[in-house]
C-alpha cells in the first residue's frame, strides 16, 4: 500500500537516485534547474511516496516569481512544481497524481496562489494545469513554450500574468520569509 509522507522522512540520496532513474543523469542541465540552484525547496510542500519502506515517488515545490517585462510592475510570487518523480516500474499506478493532489492542497492551505510547471499537458491537466494564461510566461533558457503550464490556487490570481520566471528576490531566506507564503488562518 502506498503512503504519502513529508519529504523529510526520505533519505536524500535515495531521492536523488530516484530522480536519476526517472529523468536521467543529465536532468540538472534542464532550464528549470536554473531556477532551483541556490534556492531551498519549500519545506512544507515536499512529499514522498512509500510502498512499505521502499521509496516510490517524490515531489517538491520551489519559490519563484514572475517579473513583468513590459511594465514596471512588481514581481508576482508563485511556486514551481517539480521535480515529480515516480519509480519507473510503478508508473501508471496513481502515485504521481496522489503526490500532486496532496502537494497542491497543502499549497492552497498555506496561501500560495499560483503554481507553474514545465511538463506534459495531457498528464498535468488531470490536476487542473493548463496552457491558458501561461502563453506570456518565459523561462531563463530554452523550453518548449507548449510545456509551460499554470494552475491558479486562487481564482483570478494569474489574470494577465506575463513575464520572466525567475528565482525569488529573497532566495536563500528562511521558509517563513519567502514571498507568496502566507500562513492560513487557524
């Protein structure tokens, strides 16, 4: 039986090995990894999936911001979903969907408003991601623009959003201080 637990319960080396098996050893050359370099993942939004004591999946989120390119507007805080990894032999069993449902629900509870990812629309649309509203988003490197997806956790939060996705201005801050993180009222 699969159980989803906080990321801190996993061995970091085991998660890295899972990511290598899922995406290959060159995964860190991808553009989205530039957004993760030197930035801690959002601790409260990391989850792992276990089958008994065996690691079968992992999910993390990272703070980002969208800096407007056409106006002098303030950057808009958001979070980046990924990497989402599932042990290849366990693909298609709902582990990835389960991790995302838990992660997205927790992100909403914590007050995050916008989630962005780079991935396959047919898969991620099953948890509410879409291209509409992501057309004006750019990353700091090569990415197929059709793979840039967005999901609002608060209706209207991404209305008119366009610009460059980048590391948050407060990269390296303590998790409680990260832009866009607002504790939900008790």
